C-alpha cells in the first residue's frame, strides 16, 4: 500500500511538472478505487503506470505536432513569399538586393521561383487538407534539396557568406520531413 501511495504521489508530481492533466486526473480516481476496494493494488499500479506513460507519450506527440505545424507554416510563408517576390519584382530591382539574380538567366530565376512556390505549398497544403498528406514529406525533402542546391550555387560563386539562412531552411525542412514521416504523421482524409 505504501508503494502505491508513493506511485500516486509521483504521478501527481509528474503531472504538475509536465502539465499532464490526465495523469493528475487518474491519481485521485485510483485513490478512490483503493478506498472502495474495487481493484487489487497490483491492478491499480499497472493501470496508473499505463495511464501516466500514455499521457507522457501524448504530451510529447502533441508538442511535436504543434512545433511541426509552426515550422510548416513558417516554411510555407518563406518559400511562397520568396517565389512570389521573385516572380513579381523586376529583375533589375532584384539584382540590387541580390546581385546573383541579375547575373543568371531569366528562365533560371523564374524556375527557382516556381520551385519555391511549389515547395512552400507542398509543405503545408497536403497536411492542412489531409489530401495525400504524405506529399508533405516529399515536399519537405524537395525544399531541403532546393536549399542544398542554393548553398552549392552560392559557395561555387564565392558567396558562402550568403548561405547561413539556407542552412537553417535545410534543417527546418528536414525536421518537417522527419516529423511528418515518423513522429507525428497526418492520417489521410477518409
């Protein structure tokens, strides 16, 4: 009985530490069942242990899911915004801000803009609509590949100082690919 009381106290402390409302809610219920004599102590310990572990897993998955949605939204905003900026701004104005844009062919610049837009939409839209959400993983890998190509392009031109943001985008895109593939995948609409 003392072991169960310690387990209940631990559950309450863990619930407070991790903001896990289910674990906090389970401990009083288990205590009530002990008093009423409805279940044996080992059954109650097992029930409480499973409830705490389940809540811990749910808390981690929920936190990962929120983080993924935030990163997906930021990537979509960045890629779509950049693509629209490249398409909607005259090349002479783009070249003032980023000289390489005036030194490459118009077709190359517009192709990168289209890939930016497609990648940005692909990272978010399939997940939001739940229509073929697996495409989000492929789009995230595509965004990472696009930014890796940008890094190679800039380094080959002696513009390595322009690449830190590209490295950040690669890392964020790979985080989304990993998260939506294994940590918090989104089920397709049924």
